[in-house]
């Protein structure tokens, strides 16, 4: 079977901002209704700019366009539609990252470094922002290129050197935009990889595509620990942009051992998981013989493995 060919296309990710807080505040049913209303409105924009939706991932939509100019035009309209949309009477915002380059289209999905970079830029963007790399800016026509400004530097997985990251201006009130301080370095975090968790032979990976994992003794938990001191749904690990956070929901707390050997007792709060270490739900490392969850960062892309 011949290898699939890559076409030069533009990939756009639009993420709804603060959806996690929305679910906590409104509950699953109402929050999902609002999220779906937003995603439906964004998808309706695509045909006007020769784009199509590839898929939705939770609170985000991934889209494909013939060229960078079409993607930027659609991104601007997406922000303007969201600024006027009031699902459930709420003000909803999105952040957008897009990138153009070689894309492998296979069935109902798309693959390649261009997809990785677009997802990375969406994670780096703030609410109401559109981020593109310099290479995408170089492909834009004069109108859209003239509406960009360099805001960050970044180390992309596709390059061994830093590249400029540009913001596409879409608001009419540019007089109120934040001024760039030319005297400081503004380098955004690089893609430092996915998070791998091992519980004996059970290996799980968290990344942009698999953003949440539960630990507990309840049968539906991804990492099942049946010890009596473990709560039914003991803890959750979630992806937030390019970082990983563990949240304790339990009676006995969660013990985190860092790589330097220090142990933290996490009790009904959250913390960021950095580097590598160990997780023990409901018992400390002094309790020998009980299951230990080992975690580590994997240098393979946070966006594609």
C-alpha cells in the first residue's frame, strides 16, 4: 500500500475558554448544551471560507482550510460571532491557534507536524486571541499580514531554532490593545511532551487528545486501586494547556513523591505534576507493599504520539 501524501493546508483549533469552570458551575447537562451551541455556531462559519470541521475534541473544534488566508478570515469571524453569541445568557470566549503546511489527510482525521503546531498555538493563546507562527504569516496576503504583530518566541517541535509567534488583530478598538514591552524576552513554554502513568503493567498516557484520567477503587476509574483506604473516585489528573494537574477528591488524601524524594500530602486541593515522581492514593511511601503509580513526562509530542 503506498504511503499517504501530504498536501499544503491550514489547520485551525478553536478552544472554548473556561469550560471546566462552566461544568462545575452549571452541571454537566446545561454546560454541555452551552458548549455544543458554541461549537455548532463555529462550525456553521466554515463553508463560507472553504473550510470543514475535522472533529470536535471536548470543548474544541479542529478545522481544515485550503490556505492560510481562508483560515485567518474564518478565525476572525469566529471571534466576532462568539462576541455576539449569548448561549444561556452567558458571555463565551474562545482562543484560536492555526498553522499552515504539509498535512496528511487519512479518512476522517488529519496528521502531521502542522496539526501539532496548530494545537500548540491554540493552547498558548489567551481568550479572544489568534496565534500563528511566522511561517504562516509569510503565506498571508497583504491585508491579513498587515494585521499581525509579533508577540512571542517559541521553540516548535518542527524546528531546532526559535521562531516568532504572531497575533492576528481582529478587533476594531486597537487603541485599547496591550502594548508590547520590547525590553523583555517573551518565550512561551515549549511542548515538553505527554504524561505517562504506570500502575504495574497498566500504562496510561495523558495528552491534548486524552485530557483527563481518574484514580480510585470504583470500577469506572482508568487507574483502579482497590485498597480499602482509597476513595471510590479518589483523584483526577487533567491537562490544562501544556501542564498536568492532579486534584484530590478523597477522604485520606493523595501522597505525591517528587523526584528529590520529598513527599507532599495533597488533601482536597490540586497541584501541578512536574518532571517525574510517584502517586499513592490514601497512603504514604512509608506504607510498604501497597500499589505505587509512577509518573513521568514523555518527550514525544503532547499533541501527537
